[in-house]
């Protein structure tokens, strides 16, 4: 049904059927349907389209041909009435016009195209789709010549290339020469292109996509086929996003694909694209505006046969300041995400500008950026079995920590095996925690720390219990130097080298000089303390201890030397 208010620029098209469930069919002017003749002829009849075309061709292109003669050729010896029903079917499908009174057939261009295409004398396409809207199938704006078709579930762009378009809102806008504007999903081979708006260029037989939301790549779930001998494909975990480019369905002069150009269909991107990592288990740690893989412009040929498992694209990782841009190919990882797998080389990569260095393996997948290698912070070397790099922090499980005594950097010799660290980048604070049954060995094995070490602002701090000889010092605020350490608000049990207890206090500030073997101790509370070895009690403010002489000096004020 066509409805047109003559005062309006809009013509409305609706399909009227008794059941109400028959779709309206829209075909390209050059649509070709193989074996169409079988639809119209009986077992003993000749193909009517070919017969009509032959009469048309022999008449020098006269569009009006004699139906009586054609009927005799189609079904020799049969009465005219036995063949006339074929003409009515061809009229219904838009191939001819027919006047039963004069028995004259008007050949329409659709029939000529079908006949020429079947003989291989003319290129053709496969564009045909249905509208399933009951009340309104299409609207034509006669001012703009834009046809809007509604209720479209899918459009087969090429049977040969296997390209299919699925609209996201069931609406397709068609302009002059079958130029289409639509939004949705293009399916081709093992790829889906999802876009809010794409333009189909019929002449070039290509989709022009100015902004593709994502290119989804389907990859093998496993390398083992199922019971039917097929490899199951799944969506990769990391689509390629923010793409521009052109999807070439077929050669412009070979839309049918009969020339078998194996390059088609192919996609050529027009600018850089990106892969984001903000949807994985650690996604909140990766701001997609600052952390992403930047894909350089690329071209993918033979989309129907390309092995997506081996797909690799060139580009660089922009890591949000963790490292400088890392140039490495994007490829499929074991978790079915596209990422990178790279080795830093012996020179390593600087961390967060120049706050440290990392050397060895790096891997990027759906869970984020991880590695297994060596962290270096001045004289401190931390060997990680597993490390995760985030924009605001780094977490690592460590096989060992080795700090070489460095008097210039003022770091003490320190060792520990199983441990872990968390580096808060904003605070520039790296906390090393001991593993099960592990303690820090410090100052060439003379001192032990049961607790945590903290690297901050190029200084080494500690929390926990320090033990050496028979002395214990517990504090939440310990500062370590190359050959000295000091603690604030600590709990001290001081003993001589032979194990004799000298004093015990629950709140002291203490400084220990390991080379000179002396200690200066300040009592923070005006308490009486036991001098156990001497069977005395006292309440001094300051104490000075000389370890070599086992001499303890009590002072009411801070010692001057």
C-alpha cells in the first residue's frame, strides 16, 4: 500500500496481507538470484526469463514482445492458458508488465539484469532484505530522495564475501544509487565491526566508517576440535576500539565476487586505534584515557580466512606513566585477550620517570600489566616472581631482596628471601613485607628485623622488632642508615653482649652507631626504670651506652658528645 498526502513530501509504504505477517522485500536494482528460473517453470517447461530475454535481444532491444510466441517456446504444445500464470508471477515479482488482453509483455530492466547476470555478461550484487514492520515498512522523502526502511533485522551484503549487516535500531536510510546510512554491527569472517553510524558506498562496494566503536575479533577457544571436527570460536576479551577505516566488501567492478580475488573482503584503517584494559579484574586500576595500547594504522586482508590466533598489529603501549611508551606488536595472549609479551633487555625500563628501574619480562593481557623480573631502587635489588603494574601502585611477590651496603646512598646491607612489596606511587612509598617464616637479615647478619621495610624518598625505614645479640627494640618508626639506625617511641630491652640485661623501657627514642658501638637513648616518659643487672631503679632522661666497655651513663640532660 502506498499512502501519500499530496501536501506532504513523505510517501508511506506498507505491506498489506490477510495474515499480516508477510514482510516487505527490498532488492537492489542489480540483485541476482541464481537458479531463479526454477521458481517459474514446471518440470517440462523452459525457463521463462531466458526465453523472454532472447525475444527481447533478437528484437534489437524492443521492450514489447509477443507473449503468445514466448508461451509456445516455454511450453510447446500446451494451451496458452497453461503458461499465462507464469507471466502473472513475473509481474508480481517485478520482472515484466503484462497485458492479458493483447498478450503483450513489457520487458523490465530487472529481467534484463537477471538474464545478463546469469550468462556472466554483467556484474551483480546480493543486496536483498526484508522489512517486518506491520504498520509502516518505509517512508520516502521526495524532497531529499531518502528512503527510510523500518523493521530490518539484517542485510546480506555479499553471499560470496559473507558480509552481513545487523542494524541496531532496525532502521536503514537509503539514498541515491543505493548509498545507505545505518548503525549496528557488520559481521565478516571472524570479525564484528560495531558502529553507531556507517555509510555504505555502492559504487565502491564498501562501508566507510568514520568512527567504529569496536572491532571484535573471534579467536579459537581451544586448539582441539569438537565432535563435529570444528574449532569453537569465542570473543576476544579486548576489542579494538576508536577505529576509523573502510571495509571493502568486493572489487567495485566485481561486486558478485566471481573473479575470486582472495584479498576481499579486507579492512584498511585510517588512523590510530586503541585497546583498553579497564574491563578486566583489575580494570579500575587502568584509566582508559591514560592507559591503553595504541594501534598504528593497519590493513587486514582476506577477512574470511585470516587466522585470528596469529593476528598481530603494530603499535605501542601507553602505560599511564608507568613506563615510557613501549613499542611492541599486539598479539593474542593465553587468556584470549590481545596484549603484549616483551622483554626489556639488559638495560631495563625506567619506572615512573626515574624513580626506579625494572628489567626482564613484561606481559599485558585482560588482567593488566604484569611481569617477572628485577626491580632496582638505588642499591636495592628486588627479584619478583610475579608483579602487577598499576598506574598508582605496583604489587609484587618476591623471591629475594638484596640491598648492598652503600655509604653514599646511606643504605645498610639487607637480605630476605620470600617476601612481597607494595609501591604507592603517589606517596613514593614502597613497603616490603616478609613472607612466612622469613625475617630481614641486616648489617651483614648482625641484626634481624621481624616486620616491614619501607623505601621512601631515598631513605630506608622500618616497622617491627629489631634484634641483635641479646637486645630487642620494637618500634613503628625506625630509620636505617648504612652503619647506624634510630628508632622513635620504641620499646627497648637493652642487654650486654654476654646477655646481661641492662634496662627495659616502653617508650624511648634511641640512636645506635654500629661502627663506634655506642647508643644514645632518650626516655620519653618520666618513669622509673629498672637497671636489672645492678639491682637499682632510676629515672634519668638520657642514657649513653658504650657497648665495648659495657658502660651505661645516666644523664639528666642530653649528652653533649
